[in-house]
C-alpha cells in the first residue's frame, strides 16, 4: 500500500475549493483524483431530487 501521509498536506487553495463545493452541494458526490500522492483533479456530481 502506498504512503498516504502526503495527502494530509492539502494546500490552502485545495481546502478552500473543497469547502466551497461542500457548501454548495445538497445531494451528490465529490471525488478527489490522486496521482503520485497529490490531488490533481476534483470532480463534483450533483443530483437533483424531485
């Protein structure tokens, strides 16, 4: 298993973006794409319940 301790060192920009996404989503998923122990992409899938 790889070393995940480097994932604990999020940049301020990454934390700010995650907080923004979490504040603006009611139902859905937020997925972090990691490569070489670094976040390279954040995907948001929002669901609208009727």
